C-alpha cells in the first residue's frame, strides 16, 4: 500500500504537461485534447461507449482440454469490485462497471488507459485504481522505444516513479511515433474536430450578434461625421442589436446609408458543414452516427435500420473493445496470481 499512499496522498495532476496530451493532425495544426473533449460529436461517441462498454461482465475462464468455462478466481472478484479487498479507509467507491467506463474514456481520447495495481504489505495485488491518462507519462527504455522502462505519475506535489509491473496499461493499437504507447483514433480527424469547433464558435457568435457586419455612411454631401460621431454610432448600433438586445431597432438622426458586408448564414450552409465532421468522427471510431443521435445519421434513420445500426456498433466497436480489454487483463493481471496458460480473462454480455 506504500506506493498507493505516495501517489494519492499528494493528489493527481490532471495535465500531463507535454506534447503527449495533444492530438496531432497531418499538417502543422495541432489540436489539443481539450478541443476533443469540448466537441459534442466526439463526446457523444465517448459517452455512448462508456455507457455500453459496461454491459459486459469480465470473468475468468479455464480451459479443460476441450472448451473454455467459467472458474472461480481472485481476479474475478477484483474485476467485479476493484477495491473490495482494500481497507475501508482507503477504499474508493469504484465499481467494476465504472472502472471499465473510465478505461474506455481514456482509451478513446488518448489511445492509452491506465490503472494502478494496489498491493498489500506482502506485495500481492488486491485491487485496481484508475489513473487519468493526463497524469501519466510513459518512459521507454533508452535503446528500445517500444519497451516501457517505467511510468511517471504527475502529482500536485511532484512526480512519482512507478515500475511497469505496478501499472495496468491498455493500448489502442501502437503509435508509430511512440511505439510504447497506443494511438488515439481521433488523431486522424483532428482537422475535422477543429473545423466543427469553429462552426460551433461561429454559430454562437452569430446568435449573439445576429446583425451582420455593416458599413454605415452619411447619405448626401451635406452630412459630415467626425471620428467621435462615427465611434458613437457604431457603439450604439452594437448595443441595440447584440446579445440580449438582438433584434433591436436603431433610428439614425441623420440621413444614413447602411450596407451589409460579409456572408449571410444561409450562404454558409452551416447545417451542412456539420455533417462532414460528424461522419468522419463516427467512421473513425466505428460507431454509426445514428446510434449516438448525430444529425449525419438521423437524416436517413428509420425504425428498421436503427436496429441494424446498433448491431453494427456492437460488432464494429464494442466486441473488438471487449476483446482488447480481455487480452490486456489476461496478459497483465493473471500472472499476478501465478496463473498458467490454461486461464484467461473473457467477457460475457
């Protein structure tokens, strides 16, 4: 429990503080993870995945020479209650479903999910504690970039170095630039995420200031405006037509000509611009847009194909996810109990 106390009495720093906390685009336009977490299309997929990943129960199976069957095993209890064996004073209210959901959250956004192996005084693993991916830094062996040397957990009071044997590290594929880590699928749609966020920001600005940019000029040769007059007119027009005064009317006290400049909302087809990012984001993650309620999928949704879309989401996203997690648990947790090759962690929906 000493390692557990060293980390959690200091508190966690949720900002990894390095380029690893970025999603990269193919060009020179870096997209921060915060851009993804503030994108409604991305988070609709993330929350759907978190809700549905917990549908599966992870259990221990043994092979009797002919088939796999469920067996009683200490790890099975930890998978069901990750901190059930920990002293009540140090125990977090963490269920097995919540642990899976948290791992899925990190896996989608970062391509890497982490949990700390909690040990008793004898060094035996008695529980798991989820670690936010943003507070974990993976350090590879100097001459072998695909092999993890150790992990650094960034706390509010400093860095705690943790051996790789004490960390559960689930990866989504391998990042060719950092082969000891997984890769977020969102990396390939970084531009679409940035585009969608810009569309949302523009829409918000447009609703707050519905009157397009204008040129206000004096009509006729007999009217002359000083700079102070021009600034006053511009400020009054902004006040009368923006924010809570949207739709207000202003009547100039001099002959004026008003010329709008810029694009009309209809010219930009904002509603259509959202479709491409939604389609690309859901395609990369393997979750049909209609399943998460995005407009790109609802346009063609019917009661008959909704069931097909849900089945496709299960086959294309959930089942591979459960298989990957099962393999990670088998490879990194079962050996803690001296188990042989005739045991595995598997899922049951």
